[in-house]
C-alpha cells in the first residue's frame, strides 16, 4: 500500500477533475472529499456546523465561509482523513478559504495542490457538446450521440442539453473561477505545494502524468 496524501485538487469545470479525484483517492487509499458530499453528510449527521449550514440553507441563504470552514474542519478530523489524508475537491475556492484551510491544517499541512490545467476554450467545447438523458442521466456528446435521434440507448429517454451546459452559463462560471480560484494557483506556488499538470488527453494519460508529477514533487 502506498503512503497516504493530503491533496487539494484545483481545475476548471470540465477539466476532468472529478474523474482524477476518484482515481487519486483509490491510488492513495484516502477519502475523496467533495464539497457537496461533505456538506450533505454534515447536515445528515447533524454535526455542529452541519446544523448551522442546514439552518442557513433552509432559510434560502448561502453557506458562509465560516460555516463551510467548520464543515471542512469537522470532516478532516474524522479518523480516515486524519490518519491517511484526503483528496479535497471543490474547496478552497477563494484565497480567504485557502488561508482558513492553512490555519486548520497547521499540524498536518497540505502536501500537494494539484492544478489540472485545461484551457478555457477546450472546456467550453467539452461542456457545450455535452448532452444528457432526462430520465437516467446518461451522458452523451454531439460527437458520440445515441444511435437513434437523441433518444437514450439505455432507456429511450429524451437526450438534451442542460441549461447549465450552454455557452453563456459555462462562460459565467469560468469568469468566476478566473476571478476567485485561479489566484489560488499563485498562492500555492508561493507556498511550494503547487503541482501543475496538463489535463488534455484520455483519463489514463492524464492520470499517468498526475502520478509522475506528484512523485517528482514529493521526492524534491
Ligand atoms: Zn437514459
């Protein structure tokens, strides 16, 4: 078994970050902790910050940084993450969150912040080509459509473009990422934790590059 790792994953939507996160978690035998899952689990388990988050969300509000950092801290303190480490996906998103994360991980600091680099033009193309079955969620693309006129091969459902996947919606999210999250790469470069990997290619190709880059970083 490999040693564990304490890793944060950064990358634009459509960069293939989710796929690499799952593979990294398997490879290093650590939990894959995504923001959404973590928040849902905290609410379900009724943790201190889970209850605070629930109160805000039930009132239709957005969970503040303070509550989100509390949820992250609670999750990282659980035995699996505290023991071998974690792949943290979707947090931090801002420099303020990164500084808060630095504070709560001061005894066991982050080892690697992996930035999966895929150009904006490429992710726009990937996402705007995506089509999804309304009934089962199976994913297609303009390049790999269902056999029969946008009818799902699995269950005959209607295969459509999601509102979130239109070019305007994607560009809006990319602008937010460029403004809020991209500066984190510089922040972690300065801290010596940044590892940058080209995210173009098949998931296998990218994963090979990721592991090589982490190995080089850890032996440096
Ligand atoms: Zn379907």
